[in-house]
């Protein structure tokens, strides 16, 4: 048996009661707990009052009955009484008790109580002492043979002028007799009787309270569900409204009837939605204006830049022939470089405007990614450049737009050569249904604080060197072209130093159709 006790004990120790989940369940449970507490409190107070009333009534009736019997029997008793006289008195009291089932005993001047009934319970010492000290009628509830009993002690007094007997009145604690008209005789009568009938009445009260608790809780369930529904309905509407706003439906508004806290919350929600809609519309307007401005500027600059490029080509030829003075030749070369850089920036802006307008065309073809890498290196003169190495061990079929992948690869290699140190390695690997191209350099890498922003437009990792040979749009354009081909482009640092850019594309088997 020991092998089974430890797991059971561990399981019991690990068990933790869980709070009910869901606002509806918690509201209903809280309502039922409040109703149960109210019902129990009401039932407890009612039971306490009813029990006290039943017992008080039994005590008052018993004291009155005993006083009546003593008033009729005690005058015939000779003082001082013998034991037989006392026994006879108690026998008469028992017989006169009738249905109350008295068990009487009597004592004279503090002697041992004498009884005529062998089943009479012993008189409690506390009761005898209380009667002796106070000279009043006293009662006490006791337990005998597992049954509740009521024990009474009543002193007998004789009138000074007529010889009649008198007994002290009783109000639960007893009161003194009229000492001016009567004096105590030294005779004390004790009586006890079982409280079975009263206990039955009390048990009936308990049963009635228990029987009424379950229907009360069942009835409380109905208003609990109604209250939970009335509270949760506005909350549910708010949740649906928040979900619609999160989905982009900023014109969502909710009805707000009533003047309670939930209605105020709903009105605040509508105000928030109105503010969001207004701000979003303003942001869209400003963004659209900025895009139109950039596209218009780039478009207007293309024609004069084309003319300037033609002029700089002529000037470059003159500078190469040596017919120009040295200072003029340097100026011509500087102007030519700046014109070409400006022309590339304008082309990049035009490409970005097409991305923003969702107007960039994509023409997919089934190609081997190794072929695209080789052509990119050849077109830019890197095929035989010792600074660039190609690692193309296995076929890598993809379905992409070759021109856009060429732009991605060209930008990545140019960025590695410009900001890193050679050799730059271009590696192609196939991993399941994905094809990866990594471009790795041996430079210092990308600062950690710049990694989240390397693909942002016009971002410069080195703020102290804002002037560079690029436009700041190359990596942003590369990422947009990767996304158009259902791919991803990420940047990281190699553990041994240098930056690593990874282009991931779906293989030809999992790539979607031509757009």
C-alpha cells in the first residue's frame, strides 16, 4: 500500500482550486454567494430569535405552574418538615405536573434534596447555590442522559400576618419576594422536566431553514443570470467595437443608452473612435501628399537630369582627352559623379513611389537562383573581382521576377563592399521548401542599436557621416523587392565579425503563380 500513498499525497498537495473563468461565471457566482450569505444570515438570526422565544416561553410557563402548585400545597406542610413530609410534597407536585412530567425534590434549610421519584435528575450545585444566595426563583438548562432538561429552584415564604405561603416571582433571573409582608421559611422546592417537545420545535425550525435554503438559491440564480446579462451585453458590444476598430473600421460607433458607468464607458469609446478616425484621415492625407510630392519631384527632375547626364558625358570625354586644364578636369569629374548620384536617387525615388502606390509590376519566371547570382556579379563587374566570392554548390530553382531579384542582390553586395570589408561571400543554400541567399562581409558589422532600422528609408547608421555615396534607399528597395517575390530579407551580425544579410525565397515547387 505504501507505493500508492505517495503519488496520491503528492497529487493532493499539488492540487490548487482554480477561480472561475469568465466575467459571466464570476458575476453569477458572486451573486449566488451574496444570496447564500444573506439567506444564511437571515436564517441564523431567525433561528436564534425563535429558539430563544421557545425556551423563554417554556421557562416562564414552568415557573408559573410550579408557583401555582406550591401556593396550593405548601400551606398544608408542617414546619419544620420531616423527610417523609418533604417526600410527600414532591410526590404531590409530580402527580399535579400531569403532561409536564415533573420530577420534584425538596430540601429544608440547605439540606440534601428529598425526592419521591427514583428517576429524578440530581439538582445542580450551581442552581442550589444561586437559590440560597439570592432567595429568588431560579431556573437553569441542563443535560441529563443525553436529553435537555429545565431545572427550577423556588424558595417558599410565609406571610407574617396570615400564615399563608408565598413564593418569589421569576423573570428568568428571579426577583425577591415582598420582604415587608413575608419571610423565607427555609423550604426550597426543586423541579425538573425534559425539553423534548421544545427541542422538537427547534429541530423543526432547523429543518425548515435547511429546506428553504435550496429554493432560495435556485430563485437567486434567475436574477443573477439577468444581472450578468445586463452587465455583459454592453461589455460584449464594446469588445466587438474594439475588434472592428482593430480591423480598420474606424467609423464604428456604439449606442450608449442610459446614464450608468457602462454607458459613460461606451460614450468614451465613441469619442476615442472619432478621434482615431479623424487623426487617421489626417495622417493618410499627409502621407498621400508626401508621396505625391516625392513622385512629382522625381518625375520633374528626370528630364533636366537626363540633359545634364548627356552634357557630363561630353565633358568626361574632354577630361579624359586632356584638353581641359587640371582644375577644370577635377571639377568636371566631381560634377559628373554628383549628377550620376542624383540620377540614381531620382530613380530610387520613382521606384519607391511605385511601391507605395502598389503599382510595381512583377513578372515571375522559373529560374535557377545560381544563374541570377552569376549574372548579377557579371553585370556589375564582380565576377572576376577578388573581393567577391560566390558559393553555389547545388541547384536552387525559384519562381521570381529576375529583374527585381537582381536589384536585391546588387544592392546587398554593393552595400557589403561599401560599408564592410572584403571578401564578400554570396552563398546559396536550399532548406526544404525555402531557398536562402546570404551575403556576408568581413567588416565591423552593424551596431546593435542600428539593426532594427537598417531597412528604413534614408536611415544612416553613422549619424556623424550623413554624406555617403548612396541615397539611403538601397536596402529599403531591396526589402520591398523581396516582399514582392514572397520572400523575406533580414540583417544580422556574424559571430566572427561582419554583417550577414539573408534573402529567403520559396522554392519553385511552393512558389505562387505569375502576377
